[in-house]
């Protein structure tokens, strides 16, 4: 459980840094996350999907590496596209905000999903599982468990502050 919680938090914060970098360098109109603090939960949820799909396929599928990665690519592309679409729809429904808009990207479907972005999710998942995950796993092993729990508590406080107090 600690492993998944640490990955979730690492990528919530990493996603926030990624979006802030994009915002200040390439996309000044980007609105980064709905929470007040440095967390973008959709990235944390996305990484959990990637980790769980990758683990399940490696445990259940008796095939060579290329076939496994192809299945991971297709599965994660669909799941993360659904996550992005449903997240965008829920944010718009509850907060009356459009946080991202892909209408300028070719092959977009509405403003929350686009085929090229979906393919990037699948490719990114394969790159993550093949080359980045071993590095993040080593990093997570070095992070004290207490620190992960403190950051999770701060994440929960951010949720309370954003949705209850603000």
C-alpha cells in the first residue's frame, strides 16, 4: 500500500511541476489543477492505473515483451483517455471550469480528449514502465515512510481547504 501511495503523491506533485513548467514556457493559458496546493491528482490516479495495468498484464499474460507492451499501450491509452475525459467532465460539472481544451489538436473529440494525446498516454506508460519505473522505485525506497504519510496528510488538508473552507 505504501508503494502505491508514494507513487500517487510523487506523480501528483510531479504533475503539478510539469504543468507549471508548461504554463510558464509554452502554454500560458493552462490552468493547473483544481486544488490550491501543489497536487494534481489526475497524474497520481493515472500512474496508479499504469502500475496496476502493467502488473496485471505481466502476471496474467503469458507472452513476449513486445506483445505485453502492445497490450499495455492499448489498454492504458483507453483507460487514461477515459480518466481524462471523465475528469474534465466532472470538473466542468462541479466547478463550471474547463481546465484544458484540445479543440486545436487534430482528431480531437470534444475539448477533453484527442487521439494524439491518447496515443501519448499509451507511449508514455510504456516508456515509464520500461525505463523510468526502475528509477522511481529506487527513489521511493529511499523516502522515509513517515514523510510519505505527512505529505498524504497535507494532500488531504489541501482537499479539505479547497472543497470545504475555500
